[in-house]
């Protein structure tokens, strides 16, 4: 080894992740030594490498010659002693602290004194692993995301014991491999998993409480929040056992209720229902595809006659949706009598109550009255109308963001049977994608989205990572369309604080209180960036 570079790198553990890391290193021109526990595991690792690179050849992303060169750079072995000449060794064995400590004890014995040892742990504190070695100053975390050849993010973790030069050299290597390194301190879950799994766990708790169905929650977060997949589809893909391991590791350190694994998740794992890899988790799978109910047919009938009471951006967005659907829009009290649906679009709860109460006196029997106030209780607004049986909540998380925006329909305890069904049918005829939930602050999307964004703001406020690193973790590591700090500025910090205060008032969960940094920036009238 000369200068700061690594030229020969070992990888211990050649499962899907370890083999992917070995492939990334070999693609980068490095000599790689891959070590497994026995011959059978070694052959499985070889199979992972050949399958992954072969897939790239079939897709035209790699020539057969380049594939051979990559595979020739990887030496496979079951002997730890073959790691003796490596400048860097990356451990990628299953997520068990006892197993990782055993691996590092062996690496201590066979590796050179100046070799850097790295763990690919996704949730365990790196310090706990480093403290069990004879060279804690040379131990770093290097968390690749699956699939390693594709995902751009790598979290590089330094402990309080790590030599700054060791972490810097690893980050430099990662950058040279065409990845984006995010350098952070040692904290269970690091950035991406700490933010992601709080959200996933809350979705599981939302399902368990009966707030909304599995399919409606998944649909809400894809259609309403723009995420690449819903939380239950994602947990099944990750593996429910892995989800539970990550949550338990983060909770053991933080004691944060958002990471206390929901009972339904623990029950599924205990039953051996681990997601796609076992054929059943939150969904059942047939040939690798989730068995989901067929999408409902588009509602029949002409567009409804819609009344809109209120002024402002939301009222304007609803008018634009109605225009696109070719529906009649009426917005004065004298014209409301013939409406099928009247939507309150006021900018605050008090004004909304007054407007909807006046509208309730003017409409015909059977007209659905819709409250758009998503930050508090729909039932409070409904009772003020004098006809709460006709009232539902109707929330449009991103009313102007796409051709078929999401509509969240919330029935209250006073909503008459069939009214929510009628509201969903009317919303569908406006070209809206409809999901259903109970009357709770934030409906589905905001109730899941803003606590996750709040966690990111708290992380930023604590100085654990900067805004660019936090956003990169979620866009490059989790495939989110935008990072949480950018999302907060886009959605509005005042809106975030309002929703979080409503959620905190409803649940009294300390984790849902707005992060001090958010409140500070709202008071100052300044964005986070």
C-alpha cells in the first residue's frame, strides 16, 4: 500500500450484500479477496457474483470481456489467513453483534497492524464492534445499500475511537468507486435507516390500530406522497425479520417510541412470515408478485355538481381539479342547493366551521359536506354544521402535483352509513385516487410524512448530519424523490409545525412534538436551507 490508497480489499461474508460489495470493488479495478465460512456458502457467493454481472451483460450494461475481468479480480476463499495482505477488510455477515465480534477477533489475528477494518452493519453501533478489537482506532462503519452495485449512497461512520485518517481514506475510496459517501458519527441506524424505520414502524402501528387498511396506506404514500413504494410493500421487500432487527437495535439505544417495534411486526416474524422471501408477510406472494385486490373500476356517471366554499390556494386548486373533470362548480350560497358535494376550503378551522355551517342550511338532503381541514378533528367541524351525519373529511395532500391527485376520505363516528361511500364515489368521478381512513389528525399521508420529516429536522438540529447529507441519505439510499429537508421547505415549515402539534395533542407522544429547529425557523420566517 502506498500513500492513502487501498489496492487490495477483503470482504467477509458473500451473501447478497457482501457479494454486491465485492462486485463494486472489483468493478472499481481493485483486487478483492472474498471469504466465506465454508465451501457451500462460498459457492453461493460465487453464484451471486456471476448472476449479478451476468444480468448486467444481458441488459447491455457490461460486455462479456468486462464481466470476466471483474470476476478474475475476485479471489474466493474459506481461509481467513488469505486476508493477511489486504489494506482494508469489510465485514458483511448477518446483523448479529456476537457474530460480528467473532469475525473481528479473527481479523485481528490475521490482518496487518496498519489494515483498516470496516463493518457493513446497517443498525448496530460501530463502537460496540470496534471496542471488542485490538485496534479500535482502525475500525470504521461503511454501510452500503442493497443492491450495492446500483445504489449510490454509502454511509461512512467514524466512532469516537476512530482515527480521522482511517474514515477519510474509506470515504475517499467510496467516492473513487463512483458512490456518494456521507460521513457521520456512530448512532444506531445512522441516517437513512433511523429515518426510514421510524416511518415504517408507524405505518405498521397505523394498520394495527384500524386507522386505515394496508392497501389504502400503501396507495396513500405512493399516490399522495410520491414515494416509490408503500411502507408494507417495502417492508416485505426488506424482510420483516430485518425490519425487526433494525428497530430493536435503534430502540435499544434511543428508547424512542417510534422505534419500539409494533406488535403486528413482531407477531409476523414469530410466525415465520417474513415477506417476499418466505412467500408471505404483510402481503401474500405468488411467483414473487404480491396478491393484491384488483383496482376498483372507475366510478360511473357524470361528474358531480360541486360547491366550493372558501378562498385561497386550496380553493383555487380544487376549482382547477373540477374544471379538468368537466364538472359544474358553484360557490355562492344561493347556488348550493343543487350540489351533490360541497367542499369547505377555508384557510383556518374557525372560518371553515362558519362557511360549512352556512352551506349546510342551503343544500338539499343527501348532499355530502366535506371538511378539508387536515390538521385537527373533522368531528369538531362536523358537529358545528348541525347535520354531522352528512359530513366527511376530504384531504388532498398534493392537490396540484399530478394528473390524478390523491383524496383521503375520513368518516367520523357521526357520519351516516353510506355517506363515506358516496363521498368516495363523487371524488372518484372528479378523477381523484381515493383512500379511506378514520378521523384522525393528518389523515394518512400527513400523519406518516410529517413525523418522518420532524425526525430529520431533529437530526439536523442535533448536528448529527448536515442538510445535504440527510437529503442524500434518503434520495440515494432509499430512492425518495426528494430529501426530507428539501421536502420541509417545499411543503412549508408552518404547515409541518401545525400538523405535528395536532398529532402531538391527539397522541401526547413526545416524538411528535415539533423539533425545536422547526419552531425556531417558523418564528424567524426562514427556510431550513
